[in-house]
DNA sequence: CTATGTGCAAAGTGTTTGCAAATTT
DNA sequence: AAATTTGCAAACACTTTGCACATAG
């Protein structure tokens, strides 16, 4: 495992992986990224994808979202929450400023450093189909 | 996999498992429950623990909490959120009514059915130690 | 008696790691 | 040249499944 004492060298692979994650809003899994990157780098291995996704999380270029017990990745660096559709399983970004009342006060004693909020329901697209 | 068409028969194992989950506030993993139940039922298998925890989730006697990429189980049936301490990794229940402003409005079109909110930070106990 | 539940071992899924060769600085 | 990164395969951690026997209703 890499830690902060190591230097980081660039690699074509990591740059491509970041590019791929940035290119989509679907909050892809490692496996999706792997297949996507493979189209242009047929020899890349899944291990490399995992290693680089982890590094990119560590360097805060991307973040992780847990859904379905799987890790999904997100290159959107603005503060936001997620809406998870129970019909299509899609993960949608909800900008923080579009959520009314996102200020919380917890019971005394708990020092809150961050809040993770996920909304579950049916997305506009799936509602239209129902 | 069991579905709703099946009858459910009682089993000593399932009852013990529920009792164990109810006995603690630590939001245990399947493995913790397994070892705990094993103290009184030395022959129980981990598979049985998993199967029954899943059934208990299905019957809404308990719920799942995802943390550290592992499933934790929670017998607290009141609406509540979780506070996850980055120091001791403990999961603490925060009653919904103790959270100010837990009413959200999302952008038009998203039909919200539930909200999952996790707070991250340092719990009172760990702050005292720092 | 029949259906569900159990224990065991094996399989599954998603992710990480050890290593020698390749690449980056 | 020295250190990091890669691809591969093997290992890992957690969870689920197939099956023959046991148990509940």
C-alpha cells in the first residue's frame, strides 16, 4: 500500500482511468472502468484499475460511493448528495444547495466532520415509465 | 432464497440470533453474532447466521448498516441516523428527533421514499481521550 | 408427512497483494 | 540508477449456495 511518504509517478494508465471516471455521470464500478479503459489499453489489468482508483481516492481526485454493497466512483468534486433509484438503480447527484435544510445540529458531544446523505426513491425518468 | 410464498418455521437458531442482535448496541457484524451465538450453540454454522440475519432483515426485525464495506446489523427499529467515529470506528445511534432540520426538499421530480444519513466525526468518548 | 431449517464444504463476488518485468523521474 | 507502476496469478475477506440430514408444524 502506498502512503504519503512515497513519491507518486505519473502513468498513462492512471491518467486514462481518471479521464474515464470524469467522462461519465453514472458513478461507475471498478469493473466498468476496467472495461472502458480496456477499449484503448487492451493489456491493462483489473488490479491496476483498482490500485489507481484507490490512489485517486486518496489524492481526492475522485470519491467512493457505496451502493449495492459495491464501490462506485465519482469524479464530481462539488459537495453533493446522492439519490438512488430503486427502479433503475441509478445514482444521481443532487447538488447540496438544491437540498433545503441541509444544516444539522447533533446532540452535544458529537463532533461532526462530515455528513453523508443518500436519498432513496424513484427518479424522474422511472416515474414517467410507471 | 426464501420468498414471501414460503411459510416460515421457527428455529432455535433464529431466535437466538435475534436475541443476540437485540442484546447489543454495537451494531455487530455477522461474524460477531456468529461467535456470540456459538458460546451457547457450539455447532451453529456461519452460513446459518448469515441466512437468518438475511431473513430477519427481510422480516424487518433488524436492519443493515453498511460501514467499512462490511454489513453491520441493528435491532433498533426507531427511526434514527448513525454517527460513525473515525477514531474508534464505533457506530452510534442518533435518534431522528434529536437531529435539527431533518426535513428535506429535493429538486422537483425525485420521489423520495427514505433518507439515509450518516454523520462522521469523533464521538464524545474519543474526544475526551484526545 | 411435507416443507423449512441446519451444518458442512464448496463456490461466488469484489478487492487486494506478491513478484518480476516495465516505466517514470 | 532508483523508485514507482504494471500485469499476472494467487490470495483474501465476506457472503451465498448445494446438498443430505434434522426439525418444526
